[in-house]
């Protein structure tokens, strides 16, 4: 039996004034059997394009920047703090999913927190 019916994630979105802000979104999970002999699991579709990247860094302190592409960021190891131009700061840890969609304007800042390394998957998305 599936405990969660949705995958919750954070969106870093551009604002009309050229800034950025956080919003919340969800992907619905459907119970699906993916292979014979494996129990049904909660499965949700995440749009993507080719070119998944694995990123590993000892530090990740940035100047304000927009996302280089609309992309999913799936945290694997370490902790980062992201601050949007409206001043809100959030921490993301292993297992967190973020959609970096602020591809225009001033963007956001990212700072590594705690023990390195920082590891994440970057998955470009068209929509």
C-alpha cells in the first residue's frame, strides 16, 4: 500500500519584477507494478529532456544567478540554502526535489551548508 499519494516539491519561480520566489507544487502518484515480482509502488511522471547531470562539489556558494535551464534538482547528499530575491531562504537536504524555473531575471543564491560534499542530480525539463 502506498502511504503518500503525492510527491511534494518546491519551485523556484521568476516574478514579474525580475526577481524570484518559492512556490509549492505536487506530482500525483499512482500505484503501479513496474516489474513482475516487485510490489506496486507510487509512481509519478516528471517531464524531462535528455542530458541528466550528476553534480558533486566541495562548496557551492554562488552570486545571484538565474537557473541555467528549467531543471529538476534532486538532492542526494549535503545541504544547501537557497535564497530568492524576495528574501526567503530555504534549506534542501537529501531526498528533496526542487524545480529551478527562474531562468530569467536576477535569480537566486545557493550556499552549501554543513559537511561537504554536495551532490545532486540536475534533470532538464521542457515544461
